[in-house]
């Protein structure tokens, strides 16, 4: 057996265990667990108490956690709702955000605050679907007009930013044409995989076999999902694309191909969330805190000033286009939607790590971006919930008005 120490991993897992317990003991403290996990990682890591380092076991499990974050994000995307006026509104929202992001990023470049405007623009255009959806569900808003439009816009933002990140910052191809070919090849393989999985699912013999094995020690559906995730992550790396693209695509494939979930295997998604959110994902976020470069953030006043600048940039880029929803959902809900859409952390962490790996952003810039993402997760959802609670907008989805063109 390799001579590997598991001391750091044990402490990381202990922190991951303790965070939700602490939040459970203080229910009035409505903080997303991911933010507290990163903060705890900073405290126990080299920038804080120096109890742990990101050694090999922590790095490996954190990398799998990165893949699971994007995999579950792909599963959250409801492609069935992306149609008609809702799709148009979500697409226009993302295009508006992207245009604003480019303007803001190039303005920051002109001021000498950042050096890679395109990557900064892509990062600013993202929304954390995995953070926003639980907030909407807790507020019983996921099925309302507000919830539908925010989830749709966040889904488009997830798709768009991951594709753009892979298109402009893949490892192997050097020209845009070559990158487009790589992504096109990857998408074609994804379509083939989705078709094959769908065919197997509709096969009576194969479906019966899955049903027989899904709740035994074989846990065959969970193993199949993990195989799909690892296969597309490995394929993405072989093609010179980023892990995030492969993982997100695997989740989207499973979402499209697995359509009889609630009929034959209603516990399947819960099992995947248990594996991801129970094991790998919290390790990723705690490890992100461990590797967070706190000294670089406080190296100078100009670096520290980037944090509020990036936070305001997130609100402008993702929040301002949400005001276009005002004729549909009203002014107060449009502001709540703006705050939710401006909430972003997991993609910021992942994309910042990509930028650091390529050497195209400074450690201080990456630290400031992650710090701004942390603040967005801590502040924006709470502001949105306060706005909704003031108007008593906590009714179940069936009591809410649907979007134009959608049935109640």
C-alpha cells in the first residue's frame, strides 16, 4: 500500500461533517453550507491555523468533488422548461449579461485591475444554479413565475459559461476553429451516448435488470451514473477540454436520457446527491478554502479593493438584465430575481482554478474573485428572501401566476 498520510483528509472530512451541524443548530443563520465550508477551509489551511495542507488524497477527492459539482448542476437543468417565451427570456437575459460582462471586464482591464478580460467576463456571466435552486425550493418559489424564469436563466448561464470556458481556454487546441471542432466532436459523442442510454432504458429486458439491481448492494444505477461521469471527464481531458465541461455534459445527458425516473427509480437522484453532497462536494469546497491565497488578497489595498468591485460587477452583469422580468413578475420580484441571478460561487472557484492553472490570472485576482463569490452567496440570497417575505411571497407554486405562454 502506498505510504500516504490521511491526516489532512480526516480533518477536512471532520470539517465537512461539522459545518451542516453548526448550521442546523442555528436555523436563523441562513448561510449556504458551501460558503461556510470554504471559510472553514481558509481557517484550517496554510492561510490560517495551518492544520492541514492540500496533499494528494485531498487533491484527488477534491478533483472528483469538482466533477460532481458540475455533474449535479447538469442534472438540475430542466431542458423541458427551456422553450417558448421562457427560453427567449432566458437567452436574452444571458446575452445581455455577456455583453455587460465584456464591457465591465474590458473597463477593468483599461484601469489595470485585471489582465485577462475574456476569462473575467465569462466568470461574471455565471450563476450558481446549485445554490439558487435550494433557495427557491426552501421559499416554495421553484414552481412560480419567479422561480421558473430564474431557473431557466441560470440554466442558460450554466450552459453558456461552461461552453465558453471550454471554447476559449481548452488545453490542447490553439485556434478557435480547432476548439470548435473538439467541442463539436464531444457534443456528438454526448448525443450518441444519450441516444444509447435512452434505447437501453426503453429495453424491457435491460430495464427489468436495472430495476432488479438498483436497490441491492450492486446499486447499479449509481454505478452507471458514476461510470458516465468518469467516462466524459476522461474523454474531455483526452480531447484537451476542461473537466468541468465533461462533468456538466454527463449530468445533462443523464437528465435527458433518464425520463422515467419517478416511475421506476424515484430514489436514484437522491442517491446521487447523497454520494456527491455527502462525500465529494464538501471536500472540494473545504479544499478550495485550504488553497485560498489569503496573503495575496491582503497583499495591497488595490487587491483588496477588487473584492467589492467584483461583487458590484456580479450584481450589474447578472442582476441588471433581470429587471427585464418586471412586466411579467412585478418590480419587487424582479429585484429578487436580480439578486438570485447575481449569486455565484462554485463556477467562480472552478474557473479561477482553471485561470491559475493556465497562468492567465494572478493569484490575487483569483482570490478576490472567490471572495466576491463568497460574499454574493452570503448576501444576495438573504436579500432576495427578505424581499419575498415582505410581500408574503411564500405561497406554494400552484397559487402563483404562470409566465405568459405557460399553463398554470
